[in-house]
């Protein structure tokens, strides 16, 4: 789900981390990083943000490694955000389809002119 190299809003990063943890958690930091492709320093900042707001909890595993999991409050937030995220993806897909269609028309026009 990660968008390595692309700018993500604060909300997008939080939602991505919550989604990864809700579907695969509890996870260690390195596992979250690998699944989200978010830089370590950025991910650390957002995990602190989510823990401080009670959306994610930090757990100690039996091997003394820290794991992260979504709290009940985090799941509540995901339930509220789910329809909004789906709508945002739909809108982005429509934009992509419009741009793709425009590019096809331009390419066709350029190819026709060059013949």
C-alpha cells in the first residue's frame, strides 16, 4: 500500500499505518516499515503521534521487542474513515482515468501529425 517517494498527507500516513496494523498486527517497527515503505524517521514520528492519541498501543513482546497494535479507539476511527478513504480512492481513480484518456488523445494527435 506504500507510496514510497511520493508525498503523503499526515492523514494518509496515519490511515496507512492503522490499516496495516489492523490487517496484520501486532507488528514490530521493522515490519510496519517494510509493509508501508515509510522512512524510519517519519514512521517513528507517526507511531508516537498515534500512540499519544490512543489509536495505537505499544506492546512488549516476549523477546523484548516492541510491537504495535490498533486500539479499540483506533478501530473506531478506521470505521469512520473507511467510507471517506474509499471515496478519495474513487476520485483519484477518476482523475487518473481522465488524465490517461487525455494523454491517449494527445498521443494519437501527435502520431497522426507526424505521419
